[in-house]
């Protein structure tokens, strides 16, 4: 069974440019998470979806970040415009339901120049 | 406010010896604790968990201990193997908010 798929794995952009990350969770997993991981830190939740509904986006900087999970399967996280401080690894995770074990993807390493 | 703390950023252990990774937390509302292991360029993978109503959970070479009065948990790996070299994150979960809070990680190096 395929794990959580993320693309791209690496992205380098200049500041003020837009960027998008894609995540395909494990088949059948209803809950999808986007996390931000800065260097030397643990993952921090940005947004949690249950099916297509964003049930917790309290940590998502909504002035520049947006996310969608239109059909309750794959998801896209967008940053527009990117800032230097957005350089980090963006992790996607999924679980069968909220509270069950999370499975993480490999992450997208974003570098903003 | 760091609710979950891993105060040791790194740890080196000889192969075959015990590795002990520590984690402290401040929120008494956490009711589930987890340990994740992360290799470079990969996402974290679940290792072992413990409910707040228990004080020990064991899975093969891995044992997690929970001391609720001290708000402290630890992961014991015995015997340690070179393949255990990774970054270990502890995480705490609150069923009321469904939030996972991660610590900053401890890099374990097992020396052959």
C-alpha cells in the first residue's frame, strides 16, 4: 500500500513568488494534516481536515496561506506571496480518523531566497 | 509557550547499551503520548504510544514510561542498534481539541 505522497520534494523560489504543495493521503484516510517544521523544531500543525472540511485552521496564517481539499482526498497548500521566513519543511500526514495514528509523507523542503 | 519539551538535543550511545530519551510536558490535559522516529529526508514514523491512564507500554526493544505526577515521559531502547540512529520526537495529544503537540526532537546516534 502506498504511503502519503507529497510533491514536490524540494522547491526553491524567490521571495514574493507563489508556491503550492500537493499531498495525496493514504487511501481511505479521512483526516489530513498539514504541518510546518522549522529547522531544529518539531512539526507544528497548520491545518487539519476531516474529509473536505477544514476543522482546525487556527494556526494557518490566512493572510498568505491557503489550503483546500475539495473532494476529501488529496490536498493543496499554497503560499502567496512567500516570505524568507517561510523556508521550512512542509509535512503532510493522514490518519483513518482524528486521534488515530498519523502517517507522514516525506515533506516538501521549501527555500525562499 | 513550549508545552512539550525535549531538553536534550542530542544523545550518543554505544551499540548494545540502553538509550533513554526524555520528554517533559506542562499541560495536564494531555491524554495520549506518542514517540515518532525520523530519518533524514523522510517524514516522522510512529514508534510507540501510551495512554495517560497507563504508566508503561512495551513493544519489543522499545518501552515508554509515563510519570504523570512529574509530567515526564521517557523512551527506552534496549539494546540500541546503529539503525536506531535518528531524530526522535515526542508528541502529546488532547482528545478534547484533537491537537498533537510535538517536542523539538532529540538526535540519537548509536555508535557501532
